[in-house]
C-alpha cells in the first residue's frame, strides 16, 4: 500500500514549495493548503490564524459537494470552486491526476482572474510528483495567463456587488512564459 | 444468596418431567423457571419432534426445528428443568441462539390473544428494553405498540387506544414482552404522571402512518 | 410542508451510505473521496460531505435521508445537519475499536435528538464480530443514560427490510413521545392535598 500523501515527507515538502511559489506570485494570498481528497492537510501556507486541519476537512467537503452538483447537473467535472465574500475569496481546485485538492484564500484586493490563474499554476505544479521531478521546483517567472478558458466554475456564494466601485474580475492578460 | 435460598431456588426448578398441554401451559412453566435466580436449564419435548433446550443463564436455546414447525396445539409437552452450578457448560453443543426468539414466538402464540395468567387486569406496563426486532417476526403494529410502551406506563386499554389495535393484538405483545423480561409491570389503580393524550390514536396523517403506507408495510 | 430530516451517523465503515441506498427512492447523492485511512476502515472511498436520499410521501412532503461523515474532523457537517434533524439512525460496526464507546460518544454528540427519543442504534458486521451483544450495548447505555431506553438492533445495511424496520422504529419512537401529556390531577385529588 502506498503512503498517503499527507504522511509522505517528499509529497509534503513538494507541496510546501508549491504553496511558497504561489505566494511569491500573489502577495494577496493569505492562506493556502494542499489536502487529500478525504480532508487531510498535506501542507499549508498560513497566516497563523487559520486552523489548517479544520480548513482541510471543510475544503474536502466543499470539493465533494461541488463535484456532486456538477454530476447532478451533468455539466462535466467541476474545474474549480469559488467562495466569494466581502473580505476575501477562496478558490479551490483538484490537482490534476492526483487525489489532492489545492485551496487558497486571497484578499479582496486581488483580482479573481489572477487568483484563478495562480491556483491553476499551483495545481499543475503539484501534479508533478516529487519522484518524477526531484529537486526544487523551478521558480516561476511570471504570472500565468488568467483562466477565462476554464470550464464554468461553481460559485458557492456571491455577495452583492458594490455597484459604486465596479471592477473587472479578471487581471489584464500578461505573459504566460514559464508556466 | 444464602444456602437456604439457593436450596429453595434449586428445588423450584423442579425434578423429573412435568407434562403439560399446549404452549400456554408451557409458557407458564417457562415464565416460572425463568425467574428463578440461579442458573437453570430446561428441556421441552413435544412428541415426534426434536427437543427444545434452554440455557437461561446465557439467554440462549437450541432446537433443530424452527418454532413454526412445531404443532400449534401440542397435546403433550414434557418439561424438565434443572438448576446447575454457575459456569456450567451449555446443555447443548455449540453456542445456541438468542432465547428472545423462542420467548417471542411462544409469547405471541401461546394464549391466542388472552392475557397470560401472570398478568393482572389492573396492571400497567412500561418497556424496560427494546426487543431486537430485526431478529424477530414482527408487524408495524408491534413496533408502534413497543414505542408507546417505551414512552410511558400504559394499561391494556390505553395501549389499544394509542395504537389503534384490538385487545387481542395488544395482549399478544404484552404476553411476549413480559415472558422475555422486557417489561416493567406495576399493579394498582394509581395513574402515572404522564398519560396518553385523548386524541392520541394512530393518526393516518402522522409520519409513521404515511411512511407505512408509502412503503407498503 | 413539514421537513422530515433523518440523519445516518456512526463511525467510518459502519454502512451509512449503503443503508441510505437501500431506503432511498432516488439515486443517492454521494460525496465520496479516496480513503487514505485504510487502517481505520479498509474501503476505497469515504464520505466527506454528505450522502443524500429521499422517500417521497406526496407532492408536498419528503423524508430526507442524510448520511454524514463518520470522522470527527468533519464535525462541522454534523453541526450543519443536526439542526434540521428529527431523528438519527446511529450505525456502529461491531468490529470497530471499542464500538460501545463509539456509540456513547455519538449519543453524547447528538444529545438533543437522544433526549427526545429520536435515536435508534443499528449494530452492523456482527457476522465479523459477534460481540459485544445487544445486551452489552444496552447495559452500557443504561449506565451512561439511565433515563432512556434506546432501540438497539443488529442489522445488515444491505437488507432493505431491516433498514425499513430501523427507520419505522425511529419514526414510531419520535411520534409516540408527542402522544403523552402530563396528567392533570382530578378535583378530589387536589382537595385531598
């Protein structure tokens, strides 16, 4: 039986590097975690105010519920989930090909587009196992392309917008080199 | 227990076979022996059928035929009861099956809807433990009556009214539960603190009734 | 329209999802994830949010069956769902570590439902572990909660009839509690006092 990801030192170390890399790109990232599908924390980047274990469990439930909704509506696989609130937005998505989820909390100053892009980058890097790609992950050099091409997200909660301060939800497109 | 009490209990178990007619008289004997406070084994022999052997201490019994394969009205049942030393091996090979299954079957059928002789008309009853209904043949009325008995002390007429069942149906379950030792019984005329509401009869629009209809139970 | 929410609780591996599948009239909504705790329950997946099934009573009403994750780390789901629950089917697998202790733990966690008679216990996997017996469970619960008599059945969640017996027992137990009122003393009793 293989070692579960949350008990595997190599996977944990790799996950920690991925999260640190995300933080380099998005200073607005307040908290992020990689967790197993069944809600165990593999690694987290935290402000110290967030209970990482509890968040891992909740993110696991949210991901599974989102998958269930997508299945029920026959709209394919849930690519990512957004919980938008007035003091930040949570974005989470599955790690491609792995029984893992990446969840991140960004403050409201971050554009949603950048948050989506950064989380996508993190998930893609996390998908490469430490065994197949030993050594430190390459440092990102640019913010990746925002992710308007992603399949329809499942928005778990959307607060009323303040119409007096409209803003785009997407960051301007920038170079995607290195991603 | 003093040695005099022990001797009395042992002698209560009886010696040699007693011959009784029908399951009703057998139930009386089972009820009597089942309350003796020493380990007792019992053997019931119906002519031309394999014996039923009871180990009261372990609350198990053994029979090679299911109860419904025995005659409904056995002409003669030879009953032998014997007090045994604590820790004695079971009186049959293997571990037997739960005694409740036999006591339930005997209690439900033995008196054909009349009261068991150890119960009195003025008694009130309350459940002291739930029977394991997944192991016992049952109807939804039995479940509802058991739930009522679990909620408060009830007389026979109150049980009938609360569950909308006949006296015979209610009496059968009281006989069975009391034979299994699953009832608290209090005598006398004093009414309990909690009583059944006047409009408590089974409401077909209640969830139990609706679910029962939906599931065809 | 009344809301009839029944929870299915108990440790991971007790058979909650199977039980709901046997009772539900719709395809059960499942939220399963790969199980990394194979040493706790040797199964490939585990429920991480909820299972949902229903029995339709009529155009207006449904009995909603919610299975909740067994692991304590998902207790936020317990909190969300127990607020709405009318009753709870507690399934405990007999081959778990300290199954009686687990049962008592869940009853303490759902004390409100327990207090109003809204609990029935199903002991599963007795073919794997015949003991402890129903009597052992009843004795332990009588110590922890001497004022309540809880229905305790041995069950196989794969058996629809048994799951229906469990559900109907729960509903009967909840409804009959409401059929009793405090007795009003008769006039002569008051005079005597």
